[in-house]
C-alpha cells in the first residue's frame, strides 16, 4: 500500500477530482493548505511575473504601495501561497496511473507552481465501519 500526497493549485481542485474519479480512485481527502515551493531565481522571469501581477491588480480601491508590497512578498518567498492537499491511499500497482492522472490534470505549462506529488509506504490501514485491515481496507 502507498499514500499519495499531492499539493496543487487551488484552481485545479475540480480538474484533479475529475481526474482521480476517472482513474478509478475509490476515495481521497482534500484540505486547504498554504506553503511555498522553490523560489524563482531568474531575474527576467521574476520581472515578467511582477509586471503581470501588478497589471492584474489595477483598481481604484487599493493603494499602489500595498499592492506593490503584496506582489513583492509573493515573489521573494516571504508569503505563503494557498494550495490544496490531496491524500490518496492506493495499491502499489495503481500508483503510476494515479500519479499520471494528477500530473496531467495539474500541468499548466507555466514552468512554475504546478505542485508536487509525494508517494510513501503505508504499513497498515483499518476501515472503522467493518474492521477490515490491510489492502481490503482501502478499496
């Protein structure tokens, strides 16, 4: 048995749920989390992101200085990003199919921030309702 943990963009939650159901996953858990990944070090890319974020935030209600500070904190790593954490228990043979489904649903082509998937061994599982344990408890 394996546990698959996938940290993804919030707006990819629906696509990920559909992909998991299509992949035949019996059940999963999703929770809101926040965190950050590897920082961008390419200054050209940072400036492109900065300009895009600043152009998206133009309104008559916000202070320009506040917006600038918010954008800077996203790009320098001092601020967390909202994400969704999916947890799935799976049979060993099903892991590649599930990881592929999650990957395909979340790859944006932007080159940054698409998420991460972790696969870990599980020693045991118990279904509370029936008392089944091991492999029988996860499907």
